[in-house]
C-alpha cells in the first residue's frame, strides 16, 4: 500500500512541476495582458505596459503567514532594488482589491512605494 501511495505522490509531484514550469513567467518573457487592481473602485494596473525592469512577486494570499512574513523584506529593501535598476516592485495577490489594500495597510501603515495589486480573476 505504501508503494502505491509513494507512486501516486511521485506522479502528482511530476504533474505539478510540469504545470508550474510552463505557467511561470521567466526573465525576458512577455507579460500576459491582464488587468490587475490597485484600487477597489476604479483603478487598474496594466503590468504589461510598464516600461523598464520591474519585479513581480506573486503570492497565494494576503494575510497568510508565509506571505506576511516574506513581503516586508521587499518593502524594507525597496531602495536596494531601485539601485539595481528596477523601476518598481509589484506584489500580486489572488484576493480582491479591498483585501489587498487592507493587507498593504497592515504591512506598511506609513506607506510604501511597493505596489500591491489584486488579481481576483483567478
């Protein structure tokens, strides 16, 4: 029985790796033309239209412990990224814009140049 479970786990892992390797954007790839929201009421961000070099950090969910512990590093080190030629940092969460903005307020109550955007179409 354990051999069957191990084989199923191996097949599942291989399928996940194949899917992720095809879905991830690599340096130099064209960004998909989707609208992300940085304001719940009206504003949208067209990441594919932003000129220059940007850093896009995709997270599985706002307020989750792993994301809430990793994203502050991007906020704290924003200037270091700018010094290396990045024009901006965009944190993309699969929540609605209201949740993403509340999360940004919690992580950076004094404000931050790091952009938090919602991809709520997933």
